[in-house]
């Protein structure tokens, strides 16, 4: 049995999972040996590249060939844990799942591999949850599976809306402590390596949920698609902002690294359901990586050519 504490971070596209991980790395994990299993949609692994830049990260294993809850084969998952254990013997392992992952099949898979999952930490975007939960059942499953719930982005909604979301969350999960945050800002000591699995094992209800959800699991990626784009050319930020503002409503999530045409700056961009922001990135994190982006949404095959043409119009001539 793997004795190292293992925590899984779940939450829908753009809920703040990687921000939580980065905040934790900056604030608390500086004296711990941390290994991270990053599971992203698409083949570029944007978040893995950024997280790898932290000094206290001993190992980042990227699983970009599918979702860790269903389509990544069990052999690859087993190899990821074995590689981590043999190479670095970490104090903590953190799995960041894709935004479309149902945690229940993951819990069952880790049990099969004899890995003790300390807790499932689920982030919820307060500004989008009620709308998306009615459309995407996987959001509800992510909440049901949580040992800790983080109601994030509360600065984007009113107190009444927060109460409505909180009421919905409590209908789905009454046992998990709930924390309200902005920018995924929370003390990681409240979340990681606390032995929450002891409470999970004592909960017959949750045991039933794991079995039912895993057996009746419908692929939560159905109808979703993604594509990636890379270029060595520099990007004009003003044109790129206009491009994001006019992006197809079929795009739920986009993220990437931009090398700007001032030739001195690189930045991360994050696009979530029509909202977007930018964050300047230190050169030692991005190095000499090209401009790259991943787009995730429903049935994007019809939109891909037009989006790429619009992207190319943002590049320097």
C-alpha cells in the first residue's frame, strides 16, 4: 500500500484548480517534497509547464492522453505512482484532475491500485455553478464526491447568489466542510494530508455513491472536444483581447502562454465562459516556450478552422 498522503483536486473547467495548487506551493509546501500528477484535456499540458517552475516540486507527471477517471489506462496510472515513489519518495502527492472528471471512478481506481486517497477537494465557480450544474451532471458528481468544498470566485456574485449556490451544494453534499474564497485563496493546511479518508471509509452512504457512480458512469467528456495551437510568432495583446471577447460561445475554457510583441513579456491567459484575464509570467517559468493555447468546448470541430484564423490575425506580421 502507498503510505504517502494523496489528495485529488476536482472541479469543472475554470473553477480555480491550478490556482489553488499554485497558491499552496507558494505558501505552505516549501519545506515538503511534493509530487504532482497533472491530468489535462488536450496534448500541450499548459498547467504542468507552469507548476513545474516551482523550486519545491520534485516531480510533475503529466497524463494528457485522456481523463484519469475513465480513459487513462490503469497501467499508466500505476506507472505514474511507481515512478513517483521510486524516484523521489515524496511527502505528498497531489492529483489535479481534468475539469470534466468524475471523481467517483477515480476513487475506485486508486483503491484498486492500493493508493489511499486522503481527500477529494472540489472547487466550485460561484458565478457559473447554478447555470452549468443544470447542463453538466459531472458538476454535481464532483460536489457529491468532495471531502472539502471550496466555493470560489465569490467576489463575482452577490450575497443572495452565494446563498443560492450554497443551498444547492448542501442538497448534494452535507458532510463536506465548505470554504468561501476568491482566487482560490485558502490556507492549504485546512485541506491537505488531514486523514479525511478515515471519515470516507466510515460513510456507508459515500461507499454506495462510489459504487453506483462508477458502475453507471457515462463518459462526462461526451460532446466535448479540444484542440491546441502553437506558434513561434509574437502576439499583439490588444488584438488577442478582442479575439477572446468575440470567441464562440461553444468554447467553455481556453488557456495558454503568450509571447507578446513587445518582445520582453510572456503571460498566461485564462478564458472561462466569456470572462478572461492575463497574468505576467516570470521568464524562468516559461523559458523559451512558444506561444501555445488549448481550447475546450462542445463540438468544436466546426469552429476550429475559424478560431485558428482569428488567432493568426493576432500575430505580428
